C-alpha cells in the first residue's frame, strides 16, 4: 500500500481538475500536501480536508526547493513544458496531465488498470487525454480476449473537459444555448483532439498500427464524456461474451444505459448497450465516465498510488 506520508504537490490547484485532485488526496489521508498555481492565484486559499491550503506561485525554483516526493501538474501545455522537467531533475516524480509529454519517446503514458507495467521509474509520467483514458479502459480487455482490428467512435464531451473556461461558458447561459464552439485546432481535416485520441490510444495499448477513426464534439453537459464505439475484433465475440469480459475488467462497470448523471462522481467507466455491429466481428457499445475523475484526476491518483507503493518516501 502507498504511504500517506509522502510530500505531495498539486500545480494548478485552483482549477477544476486540481480541485478534484485535492479532494482525492484528502479522501486518501495524505497529510503533507502543498498547493501551487499561477501568480494570479498565489496567496489565495483552497479547501483541503477540513481546512485549507495557502496557494503558492508555481515556479521551477520553488518546486525544486520544496523537496516534494511527487507532484501533480494540472496546467496547460505551456506551463507544464516550463515546470515539469526542472521539477523532475530535482528528484520529484512528476505526473503531468497536459499533452506536453504524452507522445514523447521514453516517457510512459499510463492508464491505471490498462498498462501499469509502463511505469518504469521515470521521473515523468504522462496522464493521457480524458477520452483516451476512457477508450483504453474499454478496448484493453477486448484486445486481450479477441484482438483488435479497427475502432470507430464518436465522442460527446462535456464542457468541463475544456477546463474552467468551458465550465463558465456553460454556467453563464441556459444549457442548450451554451457556447459549444470548439476549443480544438484543426490539423488537416481533423481536430487535434481526434488526432490525440488516436495516437495516445495506440501508445497506451502498444498497438501502433491500430486503425482508429474518431469524431469529437462538445455537448452542453457539465461533467461526463460519452462515447459511441464500434469495435471490430480479430476473433468474433458475442455481445454476451463481451459483457462478461468487460464486467470483470479493471475500472469499468456495466450499466443498462449509462448517462453523464450516472457517471458523475463514479470512479469507473460505465459501459452499456453492448450489441452486435454490422458483421460477426463487430460490436457496438456506449461508454460514459466522469472526465474529471477517471478521465483526469483519479487516473493520475491511481498512477501515484502505483508509484508510491513501489518507491520509498524521502526522509
């Protein structure tokens, strides 16, 4: 079991994912936790357990000097690119939730319960895109059972996936009038979100040539990403067989019809509507998860627990 005496840092502690990270740390009884954010938030307080933490400015010098055992980074690509490597070089294990290091050679990209063995003692571990986490939890047990030939999916991603700005866009107006303009960039004929989903899933599953086609959209929902998935396997699986396999897989749970409301606050990826696809080797299913928990903060926490269970804490 991981020790709760580890010195833990949370960078981006005032954001939506950072807030959930602090909640998860408090639930697990971690007693030595420090909160960091940008200079705009430095000096403010964030809730922790029954008290609060004073927010410090996240700088490479501050993080290196604080002698942390492990640090979570819940900030954007730019800040992570500036902060993570110096912190790791100072001896702190860094779990980064941005896309700064996800596809970098030599840096493990980990979904707890899917590719735990990828954690190899590296100073930096990348936490995947929320949709790649969700999809990998579905695909891994099916791949182990029958092999994967190709995957097609459409994602229906909540506004909290766009961070604080997305939450504010939804809360500012009636839900069906929310600004659903994409916070993704076009790369050729696809959004970078679709490209990341494909490439990260391939890396997580160690299937570099897996055919994956995705269409990603935002929906006027606060929390909860949905995915309509069509999976073609190398060997045929009946819907009943697939349900039995998925029902015993790590970090997933079966529901007749998963919804964002059912998934909110849950730790598992909820899977339902498992049915035959267009041929004997294709399955169609629907999956939903809380993108702030297993899709972000919880997966990072589970990675941390794996690391802390293996490594001694600094004296």
